[in-house]
C-alpha cells in the first residue's frame, strides 16, 4: 500500500513538473522522507536521480523546438556540476536534521520566488556576450545548493540564465533543464560515496515521474499558468513550513507553529484588505 501511494504521488509530482516547467522536483524529498520512510540523505540522493532523469527527458522537446542554448547551458551546467558534486560529498556527512532544515528553507524561498513571479528580460539590457566569470560563479553556487539538499534549483537557474546569458524566457526554461540534469547527476555522484540507493524504488519513482511529466506537458496551456503557479507556490510554502516544524524540538514545535500561523494570518489580512500592503506590491511586482 505504501509503495502504491508513493508511486501515485510520484506521478502527480511529474504532472506538476510538466504543467509548470519546473518547481515540482522540490516535492520529491518530502515524498521520500515522510511517505516512503527514507532517511534524509537517501531521500536527497534519490531525488537527485529522479530530478536529473526527468529533466533530461523534458529537455528533449525543448531541444527539438530550438529552445536550448547549448553553449550557455553547458558552461553554466559544468560550473554547477562542480558545486553539486562538492555539495553531495559534504551533504553525506551532515546530520539529517540540518539537511531537512536547509531543505525546508529552500522550499520557502522557492515559494516566495514563485509568488513574486519571473521577470522578463529587457532586450536592450540583455548581455550580447555571456559574462563567463559571473556564469561560472553563479553556476557553482546554485550547484552547491542543489547537491546539498537535492532540489533542482530551477527557480534559481532560469533567472540566472535570463539575466546573465540574455536568453529569452522560453529559451532560459529549456536550457535550465539541461543545467538541472547536469547538476543533479553530479550531486547524485557525490552522494553515492556515502549513501546506499534502493534502486528498485528509485527506478519505479523515476518512471512514474517521467510519465507524469509527459502527461503534464500535454495538459499545459489548458489551465492558466499563473493560476497553477500560485497554487503550487502556496502548497510548497505550506510543505516547507511543515518540514521546518517537524524538525523543531517537541517543546517548541507548537509555539513555532502558532507563531507561523499568526504571521500567515497577518499576511493574509494585509494582502486581502489593505490596499497599500507591502506584501501585495512585492507579489505583483513585474
């Protein structure tokens, strides 16, 4: 029964990836930890494999349509691989609690970035030549985060490719899948030195995620993307909060949850009823 639930949820994660073009991978670690019962390190390593394969499959359609900038993607991805491999090596020796707290923080940052929305690139300000040094530095930093906590980092890669490489947003999204696949492979290799992989479960989850992503891609466009993105962002925010509270000591978990709920209620009141609410301006900024 547990395996059936895990595979159904993996299918849904894949659907969200196909619909949104990214972001769904950040749900894989909580799925593996809280449903499949893996420890944090095994879940992160497994998620890197799932994310890498799913991204590589998703990239094929973008490549056929000319939405992958290979030189920029390989440059950014190579730097990301160095950071991700280092992150994978280091992550294998960090306590599970620290890894899950870091992962929860990344989930919350991801949700905030999705709620804010992606900015377009002004053609007049786009780089005519790729700033190699900055691309290598940013790629390594994003790769390190990917290797440590197992998230593909698409919400960081897409803006970096758009702003540093001057890529149009559709091309940045397609190229980001190449970068994510490269970084995930390196991070997974880093974890292999300290983590045992359940290959049967890993391949099953990967297969269902890939099928779901292909199904989601077919559904894309039938549902308004901004509606899906905001709903998903709020869900990721809730999941990140849940993971964070789960790692808090028992005697402070309830006060922490109460404080978060109070902040959420206050933010909701501000956003819904105050015309000059800073939160409303931040969310709708373009």
